[in-house]
C-alpha cells in the first residue's frame, strides 16, 4: 500500500529525513517511532504531498508522489490527522465535518449519513450543533479523527494522535484506533509513545533522521536486545563471577545481589549458570529471563545512533 | 493555466464567511463602518446646508471627495477580514488539515480571497446606495437635480473600489505569511491606506480633480498593481511555503 524508496528531505544543509526506505502493507498498522525532530512529521507531510521531497520516491496505492498530477488523487485517498487537531472552533461539530466532506467531494446524499455515522460512533452526535470551541481536548481529538475518516480514506496518517491528551482521552483514542485496526485499515502512525506503538502497531520503524530499525515489536526485542538471564543470589562473590565468566559469557552486569548475563540460548545456558553459582557456594533466590520492553529497545538504539 | 474546482472555492468561501459572522469585532469594525460613513457623511452635508450659509456650488467638490471614501473603505476593510482569514488559520493551526484536502493552492487562495472580497463589496454597494439616496434627499431642493449617481461615482464603485479591495486582500496574503498575530497583520496591511489617504488629501487641496478620466486612470494603476500583487501573493501561498516557511 505504501512503498517508500530512499526518501530524503533536506532544508539547506539540514537533513530532516535521510534515505528512508520501508513498505507498509494493506491493512497494516505501522508505527514510526522517534524523538522530536527525528523527521516523522516531515515524512508524513511528504507522503501526503504537502511538502516536496529532495530525492527518492514514495508510492501510495500505485500512485507515485513524484508525479505532480497524482497529488490531488493521493490527497483524496488519504486521511491526515495532524499533531494539532486544527478544527474550526467557531463552527459546530457537524459543520466542521460537513466542510471537510464537501472538500473531499463526498456526494451530498452520503455526506449526511457518514457524518451521522461517525459522530454517533464517537459519541458526539448529541453535541453535533455545539461549537467546537467548547469541547474538551478528548472530544476535539475524536472529532478530528472523524474528520480524517469522513471520506473513507484508504490510508490513514496519524501524527502523534494521543499527544497532550489526558490518560482517559488517550485510552479512548487508542481503543478507537484498535477498532479501526479491526476494520483492516492501513494506518501510518507517528508516535513517541512506545507503549502505544507496542499495543497498536503490527510493525514499527525507529527513525532518527534515518531508519535505525524496523520490524514487529517482538522482532525488534529479539533482534536488537538479545536474551538476558537475571539471577538473584544471596551475595555476589568473586568466585561466582569468575565461574560465570569461565563459561564464556562476555557481558555480565552486577547490581547488588542481581547478576544479569547476556546469553545465547537460555534453555542451554541457564542450567550451567545455576550449577556454576551453586558450585561457587552461592544460593540462588530467583532466576528469570529479562524481557525488554519496546522502550528498552528504542532507547538503546536511539542512544547507539546518537 | 489555472484549474479551479468552483465547488471547492465556494465551500472555502462560505466556511470563512460563516466564521467571520461569529466574530463580533470583525462585524463591527469591518461591516458596520461603511454604514456609518453612508449615513454620517450625508448628515454632515444636511447640517451644513441647513445651518451654514455656504453656497451649494461650493460644496460640490466636497460631495465628490466624499465618494472617494468608498474606495478608501474598500481598501481598509479587507485587511481586517483577510488578515483574520489567513493569519487566523495559521494561529489556530487549522491550515494543515485544510492543505491535506484534495484542493489546489489556487482554490484555497481564491476561496479565502472571495470570503474577504464579497462581504466588503456587498457592504460597500449597500452603503453607497444609502449614501446616494440620503445625499439626494438632503441636496435636491438646493441643487435642483439628483447629484448622485454620477459617472465619477459609478467608476469609483464599479472599478476603483473592487480593484482597491483586491489590492488590499493580496497585500494581506503577503503580509500574513510573515505574521503570527492577526492584529499585527491588520496593522501592517493597513499600509495600503497610505496612497488612498494621499489621494484624498490631494483632492481636498485641489491638486487632483475627481472626474471620470482621473478615476479611470486610478483604476488602470490599481489594475496593474493588482496583477503584480497577484503573482506575489500566489507565490507566497504555496503549500510547502506555508508549512515550512510561514512564521
């Protein structure tokens, strides 16, 4: 559905996005993770044909952003939820949606139905004639999502959809995105909220101007973090550490009575670790596998690439 | 060749107008002002005629100079509306979703410009009718004929006022790209007022005579300025410029 090839954006000497290549399949929820200034918004703006690229290309549903004649068609096919909701606060919820539905050339007979459908779905129907200026942040975000969907776009771009929302509104927006995921919509999500990406996205890419890593949250955890065994002992002694090192493990981190060991295969390595500690006179209290969060992986990769 | 979807243009225009109508300060400062002039100026004339011994012929240049106000108003008022239309969207961060729609830059620019142009011109015409009617009522007994409408005023209303209005809107677009505050944009765009005030002063001192030829000449000059500003404002109003360079 989305194929990005060596996409680059430069502002003078500053490179905002460097040689980005990735692919998003139809019905997939893809999350682009990265710190502020990583180029996430610039990437989405290029894909939405809002700003030009410096080099490379992107193809959305067989339409290349390179071809100027495709730009209106691409914008017709996508829905963009920018970081700032950008609603007309002096207009009612209904009029906001009606305005955008008209610009997206939704036929008049369908327009009313769709507006009603999304306002009801997002629990805003009772407030349809109320001016948006009086809405809470969560309600505005819901309305902005409805605006993004009112023309039934094939691809949804969401730029930090839960930024600046309180926990309740954040949950509501995430739940709604999960509903959209069930409908098999293609969603390209920019976020720096890692738990959000972990819960919502099928695959994620870590961007810091250039793409650092890409894969499902599980794949990233496995490939970038490796496997770690954590052993809690009554006391860490030199003979215990010497014994573990003699097994050939290169990375051992000691924190009080906790020993964290980078292992290759926990099933094979853990029994020998246990034996060695016991032989050295140590008493094992617990032994477990350290399962990293996406946040651990993300921070490690961002720091490594800084 | 500029391709325009008229429905998109009109959708943007009507949306902007309905937003203006909710802003009381726009209504008061922009739309009420011409009405005040249209009633105020004839009232002054009525007072002079009835309370002073000034010969009526001596007042003819004043009547004619009054008609210039409608051109001046056509230049001032759009700065209030257009600055809100462009800077307001920028300040309220509503531009990005609008730019993401399948509309062209020209459609947005034209839609917004029309939203500033139409209410102003309608109010100017409406005020001009009130002005002419009141002036004729107050002066007919002394003048002996209907002073308004006359050809100079027709040229002012049908050519000079619309062209001044367009110039003001185009200037507001350019100014808006550099401003983050509606009031500052309005003030800077208010620079448009200077040549018109100068024209009014020169008329009052008799340096320039307001007649059909003069007003046609002014219309020609305004048209040339409008063409130049059209290309400048169009160059300013590009999606990428707006998202990356507009302050």
